[in-house]
C-alpha cells in the first residue's frame, strides 16, 4: 500500500514540530552548567522519562519485535536484570556523583585516581558510544527506506540510507546545538509519549487485522511458545536465560547507567540526589512495560504473517514491523507510527550528541585549559556538538552491513562497559586500589572482552560481568604491586 500524502504530512509536521519545540529552550546567556546540566533543575519524573527515551532507540522499536517474532519473550529476563542494576547504582555510585560539582562521570575517576585514568575512561566512552550510536542511527535508514521506498527509488538503497540518516541527524542537531540539555530532556519527554502512543495504536491495529482479535492471537502465540519467558537452564552459551538475564542484565545496566555519560549526565541534572534516585528507579518500571509492549508486537506479527499466511518478503526480522506499518496500516496511522519511530531515533541521537560533547569539552579540553572564558567554552561546546553529529552520520553509514541491530549495538557497548564498570567499582569499593593498578586492570578487562566478542561464541549478555570482574581483580592485585603517591596520600 505504501505511504500517501497524509502520512507524509504527519511525518513532516512531527519533524518540524519537535525541532521548533526544542528550539524554545535556547538562551542568549549560556554557561556550561546550563548547557550540559540544565542548571540542575529538572524534576525527577522528566529525568525518568528522559532516561527511558535515551535508552530506547529506533533499533529497539524495530528489532525487539523482530526478536519476539523469531523467538519468544525470553528477552524480558534481561530486563529484570536492568531493574536490579538500577538499585545497585542508587546505593553505590550515585552518592559519589553528588559529592562535588561534577559535570561528567569521568571526573569521579580523576578525583579518586588521577588524570590518566580519567582520560582513559572518557576516551573509551567517546569511542564506543560513537560506534554503538552509529548502529542505532543506521536503524533510522531501515525505517525511512521502507517508508519512502517508492518515492526514493531513484536513489538506490545506499542513497536512501544516506538521505534518511542525514535528515534526522540534521534536525536533531539543530535543537541540540541551540537548546542544550534542557532541550534534550524535554524533547525526550514529548517523544517518549509519541512513540509509546504510536506503538499502542499499532497493537490495536494488528488486533483489527487478525480475525478473532486477541483470542486468536493469544491462542496461536501461546501454542507456538511466543509468550514463553523464563529459561532456568544452566547453558552458559545460550543468550537469554534467567541467569544471564539476572546477572548479565544487572551488570550491563550498572555499567550503562552508572558509568556511561549518556545516562549519568541526566542523573546529574536532577535537583538533588534523592530525586536522581527516584528518577532512575522509576525509569526501570517504564522500561519493563515498554519492552513488554515491543515484544507483544512481535508475537502478534508472528500470528499475522505465519499463522494467517500473509505473504511478506523481508531479509531480516528488523524490517517486519516497519514493513507492516507501511503495507498494512490505514493511511494516517501509518504516518503516525513512522513519526513515532523517528521520535525514538531523534531522542536517542540528541542524548548522544550532548553527552559526547560534554565529555569532550569537560574531560579533555578544559582539563588542560581551565581558565578558558565562559564565552569560549560555549563556542567550543556547540562546535563539538556539530563535530559529533558529523561523526555519527558517517558511522551510521558504515554500520549498514551489521547483523540484528539491537544485538550488534549491545555487543559493542558490552565490550567497553566491562572495563569501565570494573575501574569504577575499584574506585568506590576499595581503598587500596591505585591509578596504575586500575589502568592495568582496565586494559586487561577491555582486551579480554574484545577477544571474547570477536573470537568466541560467548553471548553478549555475559560481556560486562566478565570484563568488570577481570578488571576489578587484576586491578586490585596490580595495585598491591604498584605504589601510587596520590592514592596513598588520599586513602592510605
């Protein structure tokens, strides 16, 4: 069926509207605290929704339904671990972040260990966040390429990908550049409501397409094991089990939400530590609901396409949901759902741009030139935002040949998160760890995870646990062998 003029008007209206809404937060007089932390004056509920939006990208909306279509609800076991990880962060890491006037997570490493480890952790964040974000931004091309395939047929597959990624990147860059963190968080809130509402509309639309509605879907999906969630087997090589979800998911979230500037920056924008904790914990409830909704879409599509025998020609399950939107949904609703998916993409991209820029300026430039004027700081911060927008655009194009995008993105992140979490735990849980010892542990954990990712079949769900454990124990043992004057003076 494809999109018609009404659908395109809805999409265009959304893109223009959210960009103009984000521009409302621009100010003439700017400071780094205002630009990167929104003056630490954001209410907990807005931060909570922004966290959910920031960890939800286009690849989540299109790839999670594809995962349920291929398998079942076992991914939710990982989400249970996400909830536990949030509790760990609230008690172990957040109190340290609110001691002092921190702008980035990696300033904590400087305060505890020294500037070398701060540069190392911030540098790893910049590289791996950019790489993982490139995969997420590419997911935009999957959706737009399907939605506008007839209109952009003359461009070819590569041309469609470039055009779609360029449009979304440019518009997101405009309001992130002008509005800073305040624009990022409040547009996140709006965009989360849009994509969740759009997904719920999708659920009811599929119900309408299946004869017998929910009764048929429930009966068929249950008979084929689509709602099966728990797997208590002790198979270490299986990606989604209760144990890999509970343990691996907890480690993954402790790293992603406790050491990654993308999320930590939001937590630091809260009015105080208590509100930051409430925001983080409540976001876990929203995330569980959200992933359940996306998995439900996948199970329903399985019934529609497999059981009812509706023909579909897709080469990867990531394309199932956007293809259904374009070919099966009524005009107007299909435009709304494409806009909803773009909302998730822009939300995640704006978060990445602002966090990459903040770490670049605070952790690197200002460390060497602390006396830079506020006006110069703001100019460099905005320039850095543009630079990272161009980098992510290029990386998204390079990411075109990956596998199932959600798992590729999590794998890239998991390789770095193990080493990052390991050194953060060394810093907050031990008194004898030294900067030199922590750096040794860091490199061991990182290269171990890199080896596991490239040369073994160990599932990505275990990457962070293995990497952080190796980093922590090697780092602690190495610390006993290296002397570190700063650490002795501070903690000895």
